[in-house]
C-alpha cells in the first residue's frame, strides 16, 4: 500500500473504531495497524517501489505458492515441498491429473452449474428464480478458489474471467454467464489463446453483453469490434477507428440461438444480416462474399498479431508477478506465445519459472483483491460452511462481487484500485471470525485448543499464513492479547481477525 492509502486507512479506522466490538477489536487493534502499516519492518514497509516488499526470507517456492494459489494451506505447502518447485508447477499445469473429490462434493449442491442454458432458462429464469442461477455460480467460484486442489487453474480462470469480462447482472446473463464460465473460460483456460478467443467470440454471453447479436449490415454495432481489439487482443493504440468499423462489419450476423430454441445459447450465423461487402482490417484485404468466414479471418489476424503476444504477456506478468513487470520478462513470455501458437501453458511456464520468481522476490508485493483475500482466509482456516451464497454479499460490500463489474475491462488489478477500501476489508475479517456471516462458522477451539496465551499470535500466524506475517505484526498482535486481561473465545476470534487484517496478509 502507498503512504497515501495507509494514511487514508488510518483516518477511517481512527474515526470509526472507538471501542471493542466496532470491528471486533478496539484501540489495541488501531495501534497494531498504525504501527505495522507505518513501516514497522518485515513486509509492512512502503518502499519507493510503490508497495510492501515480501519478507526477505521468502524463497522462490514460497513466492510461487503465494502467486499460483489463493493462499496458504498446510497440505498444499507440504505437497509443494515434497515435489519440488518444477514438479509442483507441472502438476498444477495439468489439473485434470489432480483428484479434487472434496471440492467436487461441495459443488454438487449447485445443480445449475451443469445444466444447459435452455434447462436453466426453463427451470429457473422463466420461473422467476434467475437469482439462484447467479448465486450458485458465484458461490461455486468462491468455493473452488478456497478449496480446489487445482489452485493454479482457478487463478488462471479468474484472470481470463476479467480479461473476457461479462456483467452477470444484465437479464439473460444470469443464464448465459454460467455457460460462459463452463464452456468458454474453464474449457480453454489452460489451452491455446486462439481457441479461447474464438470460443468467446462465438459465445452467447459476450454476444449479448456487448450487443453483437444486434449487429447487422443495416444497423452496425461497434461495441464488440472495439473491445475485441482493445481489451481481448491487441491493446490500445494498435488499431484505428476504421479498423473498429471494419471489424464490426465482419461480425455482423454473428448471434446465438434464442430462448425458444432447444439449443438456446448456441452460436448462430444469419447470412441475411451479414455485411458481405469487401473490407480492410489492419491493412489486410477481406474480399466480398466471405460470410461467416469474415469474422474467422479477423480472429486469425488478431491472434497472430505481435501486439497480441505483447499485450497478453504483460497482463499475465502483472497478474502473477508484479504491477511493473520487466521488459525482458514480458518479451520472453510473448516469445513463448508466438513460438507455440498461443499456448497458455507455455506462457505460464515462463511467467512462473524459478528465475521469474527470483526477480519477483525483489519487487513490491501485490495487494490481494477482496475475492483473493476472502479465499485466502477460507483456505487457511477450518471454517464450517453450510451456505456459501452469503459470501457474495460480503464481497459486494468490498466492491468485488463476482461477475458484477459493469465495464468490459474487468475488475482492476492494481493496489490503487483496492488500497482505499481497507476499512471494509478489516470489517469483513472481523465479521467472518465473529460468526456474523450467515452460513460460515468458526470455532476458535479448532485453532487454539491447548495453545497458551503467550502463543496465540504465533499460532494465528502459522494457521493463516504459514508463518509469513512480519515479526512486527506478530509482536503487535501478541501485545493486544497481553493487554486484554484474560483469554476467551472472543479474544481468540479477535486474534485471527487482526492477523487476517495485517498488511502482510493483505498482500501476497
């Protein structure tokens, strides 16, 4: 966090917290955050690079686990240590080989995940229960992040979900986003980017969201023509306004089967609505009479363009490594894209290589987005979850309710976007450990049984982060315990909430 973000966070806390219970902790909690956030040492300082640096004792393997998963859990850490860096990474790059029965059992409670769009429309949407479809997908997304053993896959799915952002709140998107998540993003997340881009272009969710299903020769709609270049492939500055118009014309007639069809949501091309005249895209002449192939030519041009390799490489490096990735690293990832025809696994092998982590260890830490923060708490701590849908409301309070970003650019990946929302993040941690989130329960005895008072802070550090909190933060939490005048379940809940609210845990 920057000094400005820290200062703003302190003023919010100082003006809000005046007694124990307002955030689950009182003035001792304020002192913790004031001391720890102001540069007390370890990972909590704010160097000129723009954010806290990971603890100096952190190894490449530990940083890989921080970046390729949603947070610490003892089993994953032990598995990685046992396999070693390269073998663990390769295992994660082959998620189908990882048994995930426990997570699958959790997802069995959500029948809408496996239904076709037509089935979901008829059984839920048309019956006035569209909210169930949306809530089940959001809950499943959180449970997968928190409990799936296929952690890297889930991190990549989140990356592509933002890259190909679709706002679920827009009427039929309650139905179509489930299909998009399953058949577009998850089906191609670790495949080849050309296949992923094509699946998105033909997908009903993107067509509906950006209005391409209404894009016709007589009434062209340029939304998709612009966003497929600006956000999905080339990036800003690598196309002209004439390219936008031409690409829009190439995608006229691209639509999907409507709700009265058994194949609702399937791709459909209507030649009567297509502009079949000649076009020029990115300097490439597309002759008249091409029909649906006009759009396919555009897709080929985009996925083979050098700017696409660079744009995706930089974005991927930002996601996994640093807000300011080095040019040489971005070039190496772009080269992997070009050499393999857009193979996503090949790109990730460069992004997550041990040498990349060696470099990343010298860079400022990244700030967990609220979804990441929530998942990391759930992953590390033995909660009992009977209803995960309430977590969506909690994420909404922090500004990060899944699949509800209204703009096509997706939720931001920057510390500036999230650093001024610290009060709500701390409130979430307190509510979660206090048992104020419906359907999610925490029993302090599951963590602190037979743990003496003088070890409470260290125990919380071990559980939540695998001993990755800064020493300053652990000392400050223990000072809060020592000044409490006695240990009870409420104090133990406070300890976990403070540890989850500390700067080291808020970053990764």
